[in-house]
C-alpha cells in the first residue's frame, strides 16, 4: 500500500493517556500516534512529562520512523491510536 505519511511538530503530553501524543497525516486523514512515558523512560531515561517531551524531541526521527512502519501495518487500536511500544 502506498501511503503518504507526514508528521508535524505538534507533540504534547497527554496526562490521561500518560503518553506523548503526536499527529500524523495519512493521505490527508489525521492519525494520532502515542508512546507511553514509561516506554520512553525504559528506552532513554526520564522521569517527568517535561523530560519525556524532551526525549521525544531528541529521538523524533527514530520514533516517527517506527510510527510510520506501524501505520503502514495498520496497527491502530480500537480508538484509532497507533501505539509505539
């Protein structure tokens, strides 16, 4: 499947999800991608939402590449969120 996937620099901490959420446009449709704070902590360190956002920004290209692969695999959950694990 040939999908046009674009990411923007609009990541944010979602307290209810305990995750950094970041949007992607897939063929013009918005998809929300997310990575839990504890997953970021396991991978890169960090203990606070501010640190998780900073780590996301530091590793943005790798995380977006991972999200792109999951989007291509249509790995959304029931709510339409693509979770990086």
